[in-house]
C-alpha cells in the first residue's frame, strides 16, 4: 500500500467504524437493557478473539496483562458501559457522540501534562473549529432529548475514562500485538459487564431477533473494527492524532442515523460536517509539524 494510503485509510476506517458503535447502541437498547447488550457483545467477541489468539499462539508477559486489564477497565468497561447506558436512558446518539468528541481536548491536555507534548496555537484552533462543527451537527438533539439530566453525565465519565486510557497507552508503549491487547481488554470488559448484568438481574431479559442483529453489528463493526482501528491508529500515529480523528464521529453518526433510522439531515448538520473536517485538517497538520520539529531538535542534539 502506498505510504499516503497507509496514513489516511486507517483513520478513515476508524471514523466510520467508531461511529457504528453509537448506531449499534441505539439498535440494541431498543430491544434490551444496556447491560444485556454489553454482556452478550463482549462474551461473543471474547470467545472469537481468544480462539484466534490460541490459533496464532500469541504470547504476553505478566506486565502486559496487568496493563491491558487496566486499559480494558478504562477504555472498554468504563467508556462503553457509561456511554451505552446513557443512550439506553434516552440520551440522543448525536449528543452522546458530541460528548465523546470532546476527548481530543482532554487528551491534548493530559498529553501536555503527562507526556510533555508541545501544543501549538494552530492545533488548538483546529480543535476549536472541530468542536464548533460538532455543536452544529447535534444542536437539535440537545433540545429533543428526553433523558434525565444526570444521564448526560454518564457519557462524560466514559469520555474521561477513554482519554486517560489513551494517554496511558501512549506512555506505556505496549509491546504486545494489537490482537493480544484487544483480546485482554475485551475479556476484561466481558467479566465486568456480566457482573453488572447479574447484579441488575438482566441476564434473563427477553432477547428478540433484532437484539442478535444488534449484537452482531457491535461485535463485528464496533469491537473488532472500531476499537481495533483505534488501537492501531493510536500506536502508529499517536494518541493525540487518533483522538483528533474522532471529531468526525458525530457528523458521521448523523449520516449513519439518516440511513438506518431515517433521521433528517439538516443544513446545520452538513455545515458542521464541513467545519469539523476543516478543523481536523488544521489540527493534524499542526501536529505533524510539531512532531517534525521534535525530530529535528533531537537530531540537532546528537
């Protein structure tokens, strides 16, 4: 694959596949409680991933296991548990995507404090434009949502958990493969969500055919595709760059919802899509210049 394609294709796949999770959450929570959807999603995904790891004879040391379990608690159990529960309580998918898209700002702040990454004014400008585009996309959802006010705090907590996990992953620089990391984190999520379902008593909830369609959707597109792409882009292009691409998630979710649920695409949504795209381009180019400057500084000191 051409170098430019290797740089662009994974992030584009990340945006599309990550957006599928919000659609899958709405599909699944229409049929069953959030804890039931998450429990079965992670059980099925864990079984498949463990089988693949055994077939490939993947190896991992104890330190890797401990770190991936910690990341699984933050990036899988906390992030998805809180986010999907918020959707199940009535928070609109677009608004939930908006909250999740604040992650780049949090990651940049944490990376500056923990990883000592430089932050340029142009990068902040790009992120600000991206956030403005996101607000345009989901502005209608805020007034239309019928969830209790505290339900919106759940995806906020999930976003913060994912941000911390992203920065920790960048700091630890895991040596295990993406497949092994995804497997350990998914098994961690399966244990957490089955415990939650048992506590809530939702294990025996009725599961109509539509529920299993939603489970297949989130396992293939979201667990394997979305989070696998996120791990890959985070490792290859950095935590800040991977998080910045997620600014395109809300407008992409808008398009998904238009196709899946017949939601109307408003002019404000299209304007937000364009503004988010401009913001992402500015932020990514600024980040690339920052990394180039860092490499030049290191070379000069050698």
